[in-house]
C-alpha cells in the first residue's frame, strides 16, 4: 500500500501570488519614494533658512526669494511658493514660515497616490 506523498513548498499559484505582491509593493515604493525624498529636501531647505535667519529679520519678499533659491538648487518640483507658502508675523517680531502642499503621483491607469506635507518653522531674533 502506498502512503500519500506530503506536499513540500509552494505551488505555482502561490509563487505567482507572491510575485504579484512583490511587484505591487516595488511599484508603490518606486512611485512614492521620490515624494518623500523631495519632502526631505524641502524640510532641509526650510531648516537651513531658519538657521540662517535666526539672528536677523528679513522682509517677506526676501524670505520667499531665499527659500525659492534653496528649493531650486535642490530641484524641488511639487512646491509652488506662491500657493504653498504662508508667512505670518508672531510675537517678538519673529516670522512663522509654513509650507503645506499636496503631492499626487499616478500609480497605474486611474489610480493615484496622494501625500500631504506640512512644516512650520519660526525665524527671527530671539528664536
């Protein structure tokens, strides 16, 4: 009498499902990863500007120009300072700088990924 043979490992359908999942998450990482890398450049630019302006006060136009130059050097594409930058005077003559924007990247066909980013720093004397 023959004993039933035990199955070892995954079958073809299991391997196919695993490859589909690996492909999906790889696509997701390749599409969304650059958004977060760009956000890192935005925060670095904003923190560098805050450090540069920690002892002096500039006009809103000068702050916008300095920040735009930093973003241009870092090749930031999703931030339009006219739409996404807010400058507000706060206590003690300081300035609150906020960048808030939404980045959308198409994944495939009519499916897109959306990421919201926001950062605020306070600059000026006494900070």
